[in-house]
C-alpha cells in the first residue's frame, strides 16, 4: 500500500488525518475489484480525485480514465457524449463519433454529478449497465459491447431524489454497489496545513515560471513563500463550505496578489476573518453572521442552496436558526415571494416544491406576509 502522503503528491488526493486514512484504505480495497462505486460528498471535496485513485490502483490503470460531467451538457448532447453517434444522425453530425463509454473500453468511466441526469438518460444508462451494449444516437439496436468500470459521484441525496421521483431507484442500486463517502474539509482539519503548504508550493512555482523579473510575476511585490502561524490558525478554524476547491482558490489568490513573502491574517479573505468574529461573538450575533456568509455565497458567488447550505444543515454544521435567518434575508429581498427566493438561491424551477418541503419538514419556513 502506498503511503497517504505519496498518494497526495502523485494523485493530488492530499490527507493524512484519521478520516482520510480511512478513505485511502477503502480505495485500496475497492481498487482490487471491478465493482461499481458511488462516491458521495459535498462540492469540492475531491470526488474525481478519489475516482482517479481507484482507477490508478486497479488492474485497469494502463487503460483510459474518462471523466464525464453529467450536469455540463443538455440531455441530447449528453447522450451523444456517452454513447456516440453515427454520421447524419442530427444536424452537425458530419462523421461517426465514438462515445466516452467506447473510449473508456477496458478502463474506467467517471460519471460526475450523476444526480443531474434526466430520467430518460437514467433509463439509457441503466440499460447499458444491465447489458454492456452501446446504442449510438442514430445507430442500430446494438452497436457493440464494451467492458467499462463505472464510478459515479454526486453531492445530492439520491435517496431523497428517489422519494421525490427524480431519480430511478433501480439505477441507484445498480450504481451503489460500493458506497464511498469523502469527508468534508472541516471533518479533517488536520489536513489543512498540509494542503496549504502543497498549494503554496504549486502556485508559487507556477508564478515563478511566469516571472518578468519583478518578484511574484505581477510586478507588485515579492514571491509569497509561506504563511504565518496566526494566519494558519484562522485558515484551519474556518468551516470551508467550498471544501478543498475553495481552499485551493483562496491560496492561489493570495499568491497572485501577495505583497509580502509571508501571508498574515490581514491578507486573508473577509469571510475567514468574519468566521473568527462569529466564533467569539454572542450566540445570537453568530447566527446572523453565519446567515450573512451563506447569503453572500448564494448571491455573490452564485452557489446553489443545495450545495452551499443543505449539506451544512444535514451534517449539523449550521442550525435551524441559521437556515431561518437565511430564508428571512431572501424573503426580504424577494418581498415575501418564495418562488423568487428559490431563484435567488440559484435553484432550478423544478426544485421549488422540494425547497418548500425541506423548509416545512425541518421547521425552517418563515411567514412571508410581513415581508410584502
């Protein structure tokens, strides 16, 4: 078994905490088989890196690893992307094109954001999982068979979607042969210093490669080389709702804009400093600050309620009061219209009833009349 740190450097799956050691051990066990895997976890935790590690440790390692973002394409294009198409099957199909499943033959396909698939696409995928047969767009009933290991991932609660009729139960059981949960960054705070040092090294090296003779490459100061103990303490204490991806983006920004060799608390983003204030503030004030922070992510950063708020609540990182405060802020801006609140929170139109059901079920609904 390769050490956790070695795997960090090779595959970017960085972590030596107890939580990540369990993940590494599970990956080693999973890699030995061809069983389908469902990787779950919040946005930004590194689900694709886990999938790559599973592939790299398997007998298929010398064959392709093919990632597909199921949320990145509309249904018709996703069908063509997965299964391929034949010449003339639709406007713009000037030649035969193999699908990602065909390209991944004898390798691994990674289906990211599987919960965003339409019901029709879920049916097509289920048929493939049952038969291994390809049916290209515009092709015949059977355009060949492939041997592909399927690893899927989602940040959504698929059982909840099954109850709502938006995800097929039979597909869930096909994919969920092995269930692997990737912990959030706040569940493995011991890994944060190592991640910070890793990203500092990566981005400092990239910046040095682009230097123009003026320090950090932007002509505004010396290269950032480290982080002060005080700043590291704040970074480690922060909840990181965007997980490793958010941490990576913050470190990149600090390296690019840094004016000194050492990152200090004054260099850190406002949300990290605000979290410090919230931690030591009275309980009522802390809740208000948490709601403000979440609202900023929804409105300014355009994150969805289902990825920025829902997981935090379900894992008890935020309280019912935090969610109510957030809803109040939305109702205030929407003048009491819950449908507008759903849009402000970056949900699909079809998610409106799910949003209301969530609020009612968890006693987070706020009377709207006082905001009209």
